C-alpha cells in the first residue's frame, strides 16, 4: 500500500511529506493502524540536526494514535476498529519485560532509537523503492498508516477524542513517570510543572 508520510532524509534537512510504500501487511503479533493524530516530541526534533546514530532516511513520530484496520494473526488482543494509543517498542522477553517494566527493556535503545527491528526493514520503502529506516519507536507515526507490534498499542475508550491522545504514549507517560517514580511525589504533595503551556498556530 502507498500513503503519505513525513520523511527526514538528512540531519540538516526538513521533514518533507512524500509517498511511501508498505510492501506487506502486519506480521504475526502486529497491527496496521490508520493514524488519527500524532504528537511531536522533543526526541523527534533531537534527531534532526543531531548528526547522530538514528539511521536516515526515516519516518519519525512516536506519539501516534489511531484505529486498527488489520490484525496479524489471532493473538494480538486487538480487533479491527479498536482505537489505540501507540507507545515505545520492547522485546517482550528480557528480565525487565518479564517483570512488567518494558521501559527498562534491555533492547530499548536499538529497538526504538537506533534502527528498530532490522528483520522488518525491507517492507518499508520510499516511492522509488529506496530503503527507509525500520520503524522508529515501533511505529513511525508521522504517516497515514503505521504497522506496530501489538504489545505497544494500547486500546482506549472510543468515546475519547482519538486525535488528541497520542502524547499519552510518550510525553504524558514520561512526565508522570518523573513525578511519581523519580521524584516520588505522593498524595498531598505539591509540585510545580513548568513548560506545559498550550501552543496554537499564530493567526
Ligand atoms: Zn517522546
Ligand atoms: Zn525487553
């Protein structure tokens, strides 16, 4: 299938919307999601101008939300039409994953930041057939569609405004983790949250 995505081709260049090609649908344990909205996190911007280790060209975007349109196999725990929020990828079998702490997955950095699942790379190309980096943070959601592991797609209430929920997958989750886990704030504590203002397009 062909659809549009924002592709980053060089560390100095802009994100540019172009056509990309997904050569195959979801494998076992994956779902195809039509993206409804996506946050832009500091980590997406950090890749640009970094000259860093994240391979390019790539489709970034790691705070996506959308609707499941196809499931790979019977064991994803999700169904067509489910509304989902997408978060980071994890291996599912290291000590941290087995202890229900996938944010500390032994493979967190390679799976999410430095190349993704290499065995899944060949199916995702640009319109001319040129290789794109394997999915970013298990999703690459600056795109109309994303194929994601079911383990990093979380079903949400369809009554909620789906296009606004994506940042739950990184920004809100990270902020809540900092306050509740790192800072150790509990009931009755007061905290100051800085830089949480709302930004709107200038008129
Ligand atoms: Zn993020
Ligand atoms: Zn793991």
